[in-house]
């Protein structure tokens, strides 16, 4: 397993469940670990995918290295926006 490194990972975003009545688009809601917005990483698994990726008209043959996020039940803050799951967040070097 490898650690996914994202530049400045200090928050996650989800779309509101319902469109904004004024814009007719779903607003983006940002979440951070706390007011200081410390860096963190997502837990996940790297694996090799041997099939084609890309568009149906221009698939790119594999193999491809792909990353899957591990998810967990949402906490009380995220659940109203995304009730299914949130990424597992690693906030310390030990994690």
C-alpha cells in the first residue's frame, strides 16, 4: 500500500443534496478537520487495473495504477450533506 499525497490536503468537499433554488446547481460544501486546517491524507489502496480507461471512442489500454479511497460512515457534520459515506482521513504520521 502507498500513501496518496495530495497538494495541500486540508479539506474535503461534497455537493449539497439538492440544487440551489437561485442557481439551479448544487452548491459545494467544504469540510476541514478544524479551524487551523491541518494537513491530512486519505486512506486507500493502490492496485493495477489491466483494462482500458478513458472514453469509449479513445480508450487507453492498461495497465493503469488506480487508487481506491477507503470510506466509513459519515460523522454528524458530514451526514446531512452526504449520508452514505466519507473518506477515512489519516491525520497523524502514525495513522
